[in-house]
C-alpha cells in the first residue's frame, strides 16, 4: 500500500498513534507512507521534503508570529499548503489519501483521490467541533465567539460533507462510532482504533509496588485543559490528607492556555496545599514515565461531559503497562478496560468518590498491589501497537480489494 497521510500535527509529530502506527508499524510491514504536515517551530530551516524515521515528509510553511495573529497566519499558510496535495497525489499515485483531524484539507484530498483513483479515508481522533462549542459556551477559552463559529463551521463540514464523502472513517472508540452514527454516518463505514503503547514499554507483574502509606504520591499524567476540571484532584488531596497527612499530588503535564494551569494553582493556594502540589509542565515522554513509576496511585479522570465520553484513555493504558494502582471514574472505555483486566472498578466523578478510593487502596496496600500487577499482561495482549496495527492493516487490505 502507498499512502499520502495529511495530519494536523506539527513536524515532528509526537502523538503515539501517529508515530507508532504510521511512521513505524506500517512501514515495517512493507507499506510506503508519505506525509504532509506543517513545520514545527523548531524546524523552520529544514528543507522539504525531509526524511523522518525512513519516511518522506513534505513540509508546509509556518509563521513565527505569536498570539491570535500567529494562529490566523498559520491557519492560512496551512490552507495554502494543502494545495500541495494535488501535485503530490498525481506524482505519487497513492492507493490511499488519508487526512487526520483537518477539515478544509479534505476537499482537496477528496478531489485528489477521485482524480487519481485512490481511496479517501478520514481519521477522527477527537470530537473537535463539539469540544469547541462546549468551551465557547462555558467561557473556557479566549475569543469565545470566534471559537464558537469555528466549532459550527467544522461540525457542518465534517458531518455534512467530509464523512459522507469518505470511503472509510477511523474513529477513536466504540462510543465515538455510536456518536457519529447518530449524525447519519453508516456504522459499517467506521472502524474504532483505540490508543495503545509500544510493546517494549510494557512492564511485568513484578513491577507492581505496594503503595507507600507514610508519604503517598498521587499522580496525574496528561493535559490540564479546563474542560477536564482537574482542579478537583486538589480537593481530593485535601480529603486524603485528613487520613494520610504526608500525601502529595503531582500533575505531569501542562495546559494549552495559561488559565488552565492557573485553575489548579489557584485551587491549591485557596486550600493551603501549594507545598503539596507540583505541576511539572510538559516533559519528554521517558522523563514523565519515570515519575509515573515512582507514584503510588495514578489518576485517570474524565469529567463527565459528552465531548470526553468518546475518547480513548491513553493514560490508563500507560499506567496499566507500568503496573500502577489506578483510580478511574465512569467512562465507557475505561469501565470496559477496568472490568476486563481486573485492575479495579470505575467510580463516579467527584472529589469524595476519588478520595474514598485513594484511602481504600492505601488501607489495603497488598490488595492494591495485586490488582495493579494484572495490568501489564492485559495491555500486552490487547493494547500494544503491534496488536492495533494488525487491526488497522487488515482494514486497509479489505478496503483495497
């Protein structure tokens, strides 16, 4: 299979499913994947095309301007860069032209696919339209009216034009498949592809540790965007410290906006817990995982709003792969994984529910360790990118018959 893959990510991309599936797994199986994406800020001087992990990448220009003006300029440059798709498609004679999480781009990609006989496939990793509408409605972003307008436009494009035109659609989860089907897209046209982890990153049952009950470390790994309401974990810490006063909380990650991080910091300050709460900011993956390995209990919280119900819980899989004690709230895919693996059970959203579960694990440390030890085997069997790539490759073979 020869594919031209157009992604929203900046070069070089870092998202695991992008890198592992299409830069590593698919080429290793004999498929040729060429890429089109916008330059990242650190590679402005890099020539195009460039070689990345053995793949050819065509780079679109990117403005160095900051703020709202910079975002507008970058969007315009990205739209202009999308016109590279047509000559690339004719030159490359691809079997598949695939677009991930872009919208205007799809019009050109669909045309290029029809003119060259390629399949046009859309990869939907997140409900961006619904997310923008929610953030705008709840005042979670600056320029809320512009964000609302963008949400309306991309929603109309996606559900009325792009997905009906696509030969196939890859979605993030079974719940996303159900949600998109309600918009009128046939279920048979969609394949859920969950998040996973590299095989070499999966530990063993022996990695599970008995939680430290004297100075427990609670940890959250991921983005701090306000949509997720993660300041709630600070209130969880407050409750837990009534029983286990040495407990600390670490957020490994950062927000997309300064206000995201501020929401957590202000809650910690309000409760007098600033000294017990650490926000590391964004860290290299390996460094972040070292902190996870030292943690006693890891959180996988999903604020119960519709826009987050269709996500695939990456951090839960990473925690399980490292044999960590996990606390996760009710969420379609999380509950299925927790039940199937035997590492625990989902709890309702709320600081008291989370705090009670933390104390339950700390009160029964050996039982907590035994549950955590079940994680690596389940991940190895169901959620490594070797396993996921088998599913994805099979679908492409089916589509290209």
